[in-house]
C-alpha cells in the first residue's frame, strides 16, 4: 500500500461539479492499493497515518499527530501511485490491485481511521475527481507499507 501524505491548510474533492469532501487544516492522503496488499497493510497504513508526527507543537517542532490535534483528513483512492514508467513513455499499472479488491481495502482503511475517532473525508472510488489543496509547509511524506508481515510501527 502506498500513500502520498500532504499537510494542508485546506483541501477538497469535487466530482461532476459537486463538492464531495472538504476539510480545513489536516492531511490530504492519496492512497494506492497494490497487488498482494492485505488487511495487514491496511492496519500498518492506518496506524502510521493516525500517529505520524508532522504537525507543529507550541515550540514550532513537528511533534504532533492527527490523533494529538483536532485536524481532519481526506483520503483519495489513487491507483496511479502504482504506475511504472521505467520503460517506454506510457506508465504500466500492472502492480495496482484490481478495482474490486482495491476498493474494499481503501474503504477498510477509511473505516479504521474513523474508528480511531478521526474525521475522514473521501473521494469517490474510480470517479474522475478534481482535488484542490493548499499545502502547508509544504510538508509531503511518501509512505509504503512493508508488506503483509509488517511489524506494527513504532
């Protein structure tokens, strides 16, 4: 499972002219599901997203997580994170999970984030989405789960 995590002042997702999600300060997460990803990858990613210390504390140091703040997040499905453009000019997406399985793991990740008490907005899986954001920092972190036998993050 791969994620591009961006700290934002605000973010929104629009589908067919309708705004489907909108947040103030928090995280915009582009989430890709790869072939072979399992519930263990979802658990690892959710733990990492909820506890990643990338918000500033009173001393101005990145020392606070989503769970430490009242920040929100939007999670947008993004199969193109598994695009491979090493050969040729057109990326290959063969490493992305097929849509039915990917949707189930994406929805499970959002569900587990909500179970942790976080406010989670989403896009619409497989829709043509327009994502708007105002980066804060900018702070952008790339995450990739280590695989099904992944240890719990520290």
